C-alpha cells in the first residue's frame, strides 16, 4: 500500500502553507492572482485542480516556484538559498515583503544616482 500523498494533495497543502507563510487570507491571494476567491478555496480544498495558467498566477502572486507548489522541490523561495539577504527576506510576511521591496528599490535608485554623479 502506497502512503505517499498524491500530487493533488501535495498541491493543495503547499498552496495553503505558502499562502499562510505570506500572511494572506484566501481573498487577498485571489486578488493578487487575479482570480475569484472561491477558486482559491476550491484549490485548497482539493475540489478543483488548477490550470497551467492558474498555477503560474498563484506562484507569481505568492512569489514562489511552481515546482514548490507541485511538490518537486521543498524550498518555496525563488531566491538563492546561499544569499543571506534573500534568505531573510524569504521569511517575511506578504506585507513586510512589499515594504522590503520598496526599501530595496529606493536603495537601488539611490545607488544608481550616486554612480551617475561619480
């Protein structure tokens, strides 16, 4: 008897874990992924399976890889694990990630301006 979870079970479990890791409610994730909230609820309950397009939208909205959602890798992050900057950012909630992105963008723009002056 095979006790391994099915790919569908892995997907719905990982979708919920990734959403909670980012601190999103189902409605918030749905808005970010540009899909109805009921669709996210169905995916997490396992009553519907995502299309390739929906899988991609969810991965982009959650800033994780589709490989993680499908159970092919165990690391949900896009960034390289060896870089401490990305490793720490990866631990942030969804709202804190947005703040960190804005801050990093501001630093990059400031650095770019400094380079032009010198």
